[in-house]
C-alpha cells in the first residue's frame, strides 16, 4: 500500500505544480477540481484534498474566480483522521459544469479527476489505475473522458462507491500521458523495461537448462548405443572417422559436441561430429532391428 500511495502521491504532486497557461484550460481544470473534489457540507460545497500541492493549485485557480480562497486544515474521519486541506466554494451548484469540447480542456478535466479521485497501483502488484467516485454521474463523466482517449475503462461497485479502472500498461500510460503525468509514465516504463529484461534472462536460462538436459540425455543414449555397438559389431569394424567419434563419446561422456569436435584429429566442427555420431546411431538401430526380428523356422 505504501508503494501505491507513493507513486500516486508523486504523480499528483508533479501535476499540481503545472498550471496551464491557456485560460480556457485553466477553467476546465478549476471546474474539474470543484466537481470531482468538492463535497456537500450542509448545502455548501467544500473542496477537500490530502495533498498540499493540490490544495495550493486549487487555491490559485479558485482565487481567479473569487476574491479569496483560503485553505484550512481538516481531518478525514474515514482515513484514520488523516490531515486534509479544505477550501469553501459557496453553495452547491444545481447542475454539473458543462462538458468541455476541446481536447486540451477534456484532458484538463481528466487531470482534475485524477488529482481528486485517482490512484496508480505499484507496478510490482500489477498495473492498475482507478478513480473512486461517490455517485454514478461522476463515474459516467470519467468514463466519457477516458473513452475520448481511445481507451475503454471498466467499472464496478466497491463498498457502495463507484470505481472506474484500467488494467494493462499501455492503456494506463495513454491516460497518464494525456493528463501530463510524464514522471509516472517514465517510472512505469522503467519497471516494464526491467521486467522484460528479467523475463528475457529467465527465458534464456530456462532454454539453456533445457538444452543441457537434452544434451545430457542424448549423450547418455549415445554412450549406451556405442557400448552395444562395441559388443555386437566391434568398433574396429567402423570407418576411422566413425570409430574416432564413438571412442571420444565413450571417453568423454559429459562433453558437448563442440568439445568432442575439437578433440578429433584433425579437429572438426559441431555439425561434423554430430553427423558422425548420428551415423553410428543409425548403424546401431539397424543392428538392433536385425536382432529383434523373429527367427524364421523351416519345417
């Protein structure tokens, strides 16, 4: 949980330090903060956050709309009396703010939604981005904002609250990139790169281990077949090249084909020694086939 909180907190703090220059984008961000971060306290709308940088951003934006927007400390009873920062915004609006039309305005509102209700899971526990809302209207609004980025989010109910969430790194990176959380994107990409490197190493190690097992099994089968050949046919009856290959395999049971090839006189490559041993194995199969054929009785 600490890792998850740290990643989300770092992303929110970085986003809160960036104030858009475009007035219309600032309005969309301000409206989003009020809509997603505001709570109804006796008919009065109060903006609440646990992040000091988010509180400072909200104060700056709300002061553009009214003469003053003082921040006071509070406590969230649901979160073990964690310190919160609150700003009074006046009477609760009768309707939600108009939906933004421009892409940069939509992304500003989505940024506000993340600042107020979003969290990113620590990559070690699986890629997960979610928004937790208190009502259907806000959840549907976020679904629309995320869908505008070409991503289809999922929704569910958790303890009576609406959750809009994404799984899969590509979808999460798309949304975080859209709202400007470049630091979080880089951290997630770093984790993905490390994971992919580890997976490649594991695959190589597993492949190498499998190759060693197969080579050991093949070498054991070759030794058994060559011993049979020596008893049933005699190695002296083989051609010099095949006899040398057979004798080297018996003398060096744990060596690879490449190592056996270097012991030949003159030395040969892996493919050549493999071909010679394959020829020996074919000969053994023929001999065993002759032995295993049933005897024919003549009456």
